[in-house]
C-alpha cells in the first residue's frame, strides 16, 4: 500500500507537506518578530586559570591569600 501525503485528524484531511511549510513560515515569523538584545558591556575573553573560572573552583583553591602573602 503506498504512503499517503494526507493526514486525517478528527475527520479532516491535511496535506503533510503543506503543514510542514506552514510550520516553517510560522517559525520564521516568530524569529523575525523577536527583538535582538544588545550587550551592555563589551565581552572579553576570560583569562583566569581554569580553577578560578567558577565559584566552586575559587572556593576549593583560593589564590587571593597566596597572592597577598607573596606581596608582603
């Protein structure tokens, strides 16, 4: 039996390709209507050591005290 392009929902027939096309248009319209949020500050690359990039890493291996001891 050949596959049908028609999808029947509650007794109404819908063309599957047409439904996909309408959905694509709907998604494109939604993307176009959403405003792009501008950044408040210029983005910089994080040059900290890997262990200091998260709060958990800074808690586990604090380096501020070591830097303060070295400055004295």
